[in-house]
């Protein structure tokens, strides 16, 4: 347990646990809405916030949060009103966000390419006490939304028209999902990195869906997978001196492959159990005579 001795590892592990919980908690709604790549786009936009943080000598995490939330709101507005040219507007928003971040970091006095790399791919040594405080506060907000409003968010993610008919504020809930996704991206960037955070939001959910059949079980299992791979990846990166973000994502993909291979025999077992239960049931019709033994199924 020597990896717990360095203070930077204690901070990194705490951040990893928080990221492992909230990334799948938000990702499950994005997967249901078929917006699996939304986190990737927000990550590009958040780079401008990181650059502004260095340029203005303020916290890059908080500045990235503000810019990412604004970008997520714009993305949702484009989805509503963009129609046929919405994809072009989104592409310019994503690429402009990344280019702006690179430019602003290089214009600042304290920023460098090393800082850029740590935000793009994650870095254990750069997680500060201020980062942990910011991550904890933002993670609490994400959990409050994703767990407290899970029924409403699930309804909107499944069928917006039905949710609207039932009286739910669909547009407000859609905006809330977008904002929560933006906050999650900025929470995870210190551990996983902006370029890989989308994978941690999607892959644990996709892995859990291979063997689960209900939203509640998928939610719980995806969070457990998220925490497992973030902790394992963080510890592995400490001992092997490899990038934590890449290690975490590859472990998540490994879990997905393993559960996919396990899903086939589980499906066959469920099918056999269902067939056995069906054979054990007989349909009784009042007044009907039993069939002769030679024709009874």
C-alpha cells in the first residue's frame, strides 16, 4: 500500500473515485439520448477555459467549467434550432474551442506545452488541493442532478415527445443534462484528460448494458465499473509510469470486451430458463376435455 504514502497520490485517488462515480452517472443519459460523443465536443470547448485560466492567472478548473457550461448550452441550442446546418456549427465550435485553448495557453506567462499535455491526457502529479476541492464541489452537484432527478431525466432521454405530453419541462431538463455533462468533463480532465473523458462517460455504461436489462442495475453497475477502472488505472500509472488517462480508458475497454464475451452464454442460459418455464406452464380452459396422450404436447 505504499502508493498511499505520497500526498499527490492521495489527492489523485480521491479525484479518481469521484470521476469514476460521476462520469458513468452522466454518461448513461447521454447513451440513452444517442449523444455518446457529446463529452468529446465539450472537452474541446473546455480547452479555451483552461487557456483563459492560465492567461488570467485564475483557476483553470473553474474557468474551464464556466466556458464548458456556456458551450454546452450553445450546443443544446444548436440542436434545437440548427436543423440541417447544425453539424457545421458544432464542428466550428469544437475546433475553435481547441484552437483557442492552445493559443491562449501559449500566450500566457505561466502556461506551457507541458501544462497543455496534462490537461489533454491527465496527470497524477498535477492534481492540487485546490483541484480536489473544486472537483468535490462539482461532483456533488453532478450527483445531486443525476440521482435526484433520475426519473425525469430517464423519461426525457427515452422519449422527449411522451415526456412533453406528461408535463415535464423537456427543454429545461435537456439543458440540465448538457450542463451536467459539461461539469463532468471539467471534473474528469485532471485525471483522464479532456481528449479521453468522453470514453469514461460512455464505455462503462456500454459495458454494463451487455449483461443488464434494467436502467437501475445498469446505472449501479456502470458506476462500479467506473470506480474500478479509475482506481486501477491510477494505481497502475503510479507503478508503471504511464499516462493515467490512457490506462483508465484501456482498462474500461477491456471490461467491455470481457462482459461482451460473457453476455452470450448468459443470454443462452436465460433463453433455456425461459423455455423450461414455458414448458412447465399449461393452459387450462374451463369445460375443455384433456387431449389424448398420443397428441398432447
